[in-house]
């Protein structure tokens, strides 16, 4: 909007931080702005006043908590790029989060085909941050469109796409939901139980050590050892059990008995496949039969 074009870079960044915090966490205090940008109380008050002038229906002040909360009629003042937001959320709110990444001709990242909608990510993040359950419409490969209630606790990039780890009230278990498959999501003003919290997700807290080695079919195994920073021909990687199968699939690690996968680009093999008995979804790993 034209009002934003007349602001200085610093003003835009501070207003973008207010906008981001309201959209993705649901609240913000003056102290958050002061701590982030090292400004004074008077300056932060001016920023909140300016934000309210630009977006009068986006927030409300609750004097008891001295915080501004996201209003139901919230409309983002800034167009936060989904890829930047997800990267920033995974690393903590980063500098320049309100701007799209400028492509470089000298350092190129692989193209991502899909990104979840910002409104879905924002709703998921607020639910995680505020420990709230969600009512959502979700499309699965097995049952199609259905209504669900979930309690999310983490958003994860599994190497191929973003998913949310959540307690599924329908099935009474923690599951992974692909972020692009949400049609709608609405926070419920209800408490969650201890069984639905992240602390009860055993697969999330169980850390496994997977030992990766060069695939036996690779003749020049030293090249693979160098690629993956191996020591003594192997590399041990600690990973959450909930994410282990995704990592193995992403890196095309041969997990078959005797490492028999051929001609499918597998450069790595799993030296301790018995560890997959501790994984809830081992069938996602290359070479693991459904009956594993």
C-alpha cells in the first residue's frame, strides 16, 4: 500500500515484525519490539501507533497482560513470502523476513515445487505457540476430505515437503499431516490434555543413532566418504525417531537386507537396519518391506 512506500527501511522492518508476530504467534508486546530492535519505549509506542493507523482492525490491546493480540478481522499488512517465513520460523525470526529471497547466480538452491499457504502456516504456528487444538478440513490419500481435530506441536521440513506433527484426536495417536493438504484450520478455545502435548510424543523424543556407510556397489567409496564427512568409512547421525524414515528416504539410503538395491541412485546404506524396529513408519525408508 502507498502508506508503506513512504516509510524508512527501519520503520518497515519494525512494522513487519509486529505484523509477523500477530499473524504467526497471535500476540506481541512492546518489550518484544524493544528487545528485537534495541529501540526505546517511546519509539516502540510510536511504531505500534503507526501500525494501528495503517491496520486499525488487526490488533487489540489487553491492559492486564500489556500485550497486543491478533484480532479476528486480521488482514496481513505485509505479503510475507512462504518460503522465507518457513525458513525464518525454523531458524528463529530472521533479518529481512518481510522480503523475498533474492536469487543468486553464484549460489543456487534447488527449486521447491510447493509451499503451504501462509494462512495455514500462520494458524498452525499460533496453535503450537499457544498450545491450542485445531478443527480442520484435511485431504488424505486414503480417506479424502474429512473433518478432524488435531493438536499440533511442531512444523517439520522432511526434505521433500513441510508437514506438521500433531496429536490426532480421531485416532488417539500422534501423526504427520502434510501442510499443503489442509483446506481450512481454525483454533479451538479449549485446553489440551497432557497426553496430547509434545511431551507425550515418544517418537518425537526418542533419539536414534543411524550409522551411514557408502553403498557396497560404489567402487570409489572414498568419494562418498568425502561427500558426507565420514570418519573411518561411516557417519553416525542422531535423529528423532519420528523423522528417521524421512531422512533415509530423502538421502536414498539403502535399508534393504544385504543392501541389494541397484540402479536407483543409492549412494548410502544403513549399517544398523535393526534400529528401524523403533520407527513407527519404517516402510518409508528405501528397501524396507511393509512387513518389517
